[in-house]
C-alpha cells in the first residue's frame, strides 16, 4: 500500500515524541508500504514565531511572515528524517517547494493548486521514506514561498495523498479521533468510528479544529479515505469517507471563537445595498460567514455579518465607507461572540432539530444573536462567554451520535 501519514505539532513536540513518530514510520515501512510523512512544526513553534514577528513589527510583511513560518516545519522535517535514518531506514526530507507543492493566492492563505510530485516519486522508487514539510508551498508565478493557512499540514497531507494515489491518509494527532464535540469542552463526548466527508466538512468549517476544512475538501474531491487517530496509542480512530453505514440526526457539535460580528445600522431598504456593502469585502478577500438582515418599520434595514477576527478592523473600515456612501448609520463591531453548530446528515429527514436547539439554548438562558442553516447544519451566534455552556447543553440534549436508521452498507 501507499500511505501518507501526517503528524501534528503535539505529536512532534519534543525529541522523544519525534522518536516515537520515527518508530511508527519505520514499522509501517517494514510492513512493506510506501510511506510519505507530512509534519507540522514542533509544539507551539508557529505561535511563537508569530509572536516574534509581532515583537519586531506592528504589521509584519506578509512575504516575510511566510519566510519565517515555513522555518517551523523545516525543523521538524529534518529532525524526523534524521530519526528515521538513525533507525536504519533511508529517508529524505523536502520543503513544500521541493516536493512540488504549487500554490496560488495570498501569502498566509495560499491554496494548493497542483502537486508535481516527481522528486517524491523518485525517492519512493529508491525505497526511501519521504518527509514533506506541511503547511507550505511555492507560487510558480512569483517563485515566492507561501503558507496555506493555520492547520494547513492536514491539507498538505490529503492533497499529497491524492496526488500520489495513496490508499489512505492517516492524520495522527493528540486525540483518538473525531469526537461528537471537542473533548476538551465536553469530557463525555464520544469518538465517532466513521463520518462522511459531507458532515466532516461542515464540522471543520464550523470550527472543529481536528481537521482543516480544506483537507476534507481534498478528501471528498479525490475520494481519499482519511483516518484520524492518535500518535500516542494504536487505537482505531475515525474514518472520514464517502458514505457511512449509519445516519445520525446529529453527528457532532462544533464551536468557533475566531469570528467577530459587524453590524451596519440604518441602511436604505433598496436594491443594491447588500452588494454595495459586500462587494468591497470580497475584493479585499475578506471571508464573510453568516449574514443576517432585518428590515425595520421605518423602511431602513440593519445588516449583521461575521468575519474572522483578524479581518474585523478591515471589515469595519470597508463597512463604514459603504455606510457613509449610502447615508446609513453607525457600524458596530462585537469581538465577544462565538458560534455553535450542530451537524448531522439525518437532519434533512428529521424536522424539529432547529426548534429543539433554540429551546435548549433558551432553557440554558443563552441568547441567540444570529442563526444560519444548511441542509445538514444549524449554527447560532451567542456571546463568547456562553459558548462552552451552549455546546455542553446541546450535547446533553441531543447525545450525538443520534443514530436514526440503517442506511445499508
Ligand atoms: P494537530 O497539532 O495534531 O494538528 P490540532 O490541535 O490541530 O492538532 O487538532 C486536535 C485538537 O482538535 C484536539 O486536541 C481537540 O481539542 C480539538 N478538537 C476540536 N473539535 C474536535 C472534535 N470534534 N474531535 C476531536 N478533537 C477536536
Ligand atoms: N504549523 C502550522 C500551524 O500551527 C500548520 C499545522 O500545524 O498544520 O498552523
Ligand atoms: Mg491541526
């Protein structure tokens, strides 16, 4: 078999842990498999590098930020290769650029566009284990080194698995798999043995940080089964794959504290107003998530929307410009918000989940500020100080995974 294994920051957080990773990689190689390993930076390296950057500049240049951050994965890839070689197995490490990971788009948030895996293939053919630095690539148009967004090593791994025609992509992390909620917040959350790409995509996009959502997109697009499991034991983890046998009404509950809410008051209720507000956001590449519009009795309207906290100031100034062009009122920003989301494919065929969600939050005394839904997700924005309680009470109420019917294998 051809296997891609990705090890996250905690899993390569110390020399001892790198040694355990090397043992596992060597065992997989000895079992006769071709192995490509993707590593994250050690422990909190990426956060530490970001703090260093902020200590020398109030607004670090995006290109230099990428030059800095990619160094984190370069350290762990070389150490992992050394540890494997020390165990008598030939190995070679490559940066994203050397591995042929071509990206497009902005520094800090580039997207993997193509993988030209010749060097990886050659090394595999020579019997080597190949270690690839996660989270990075090169923009072929500018020749610049890029990073692909926080948590991006997951996407590197699944994209590589697709490009190399791997049978499976194993994501080794510090929990035993994908749980029905973040186990740090809901201690009695349950590990899912499997989950569909569709549901995992919604959970990841709703903030379940265990898998970066772009990695799930690659998995779904190229049908690469993803096995999320712990690097600290041999327990079976969670299989993320095309279809699952059982269909849950609620598979999991995710939360996200990374967004801010922007409100523009007193906009005219006429055609073109929303376009005037959101077009310039799109031009600046600001990721707008939820949008709610309320029309008042006086014919004016308020629009609230959420954006990543990192884009909040930019969104505020864009919205303020639009508001003044349109003769609207004030623009407010609220950083103390969080989003809680319930995800489950069985929601489609079981009405009433939304009502039960709102009742549960009401009984917990939690005010809902915004609501959005997809066919398999319900999301509510609440005060950030309420979000843990919101996740816990919804988990108690729905006890995911609520299995409803056998789909037939
Ligand atoms: P890594 O460094 O291995 O990429 P991450 O910190 O990115 O690890 O992701 C693992 C973490 O994701 C877990 O420690 C857990 O707190 C968090 N998490 C959030 N939601 C979930 C979930 N539904 N299931 C499992 N872990 C989750
Ligand atoms: N080191 C990067 C981060 O901390 C990428 C990753 O770990 O996946 O975001
Ligand atoms: Mg991660």
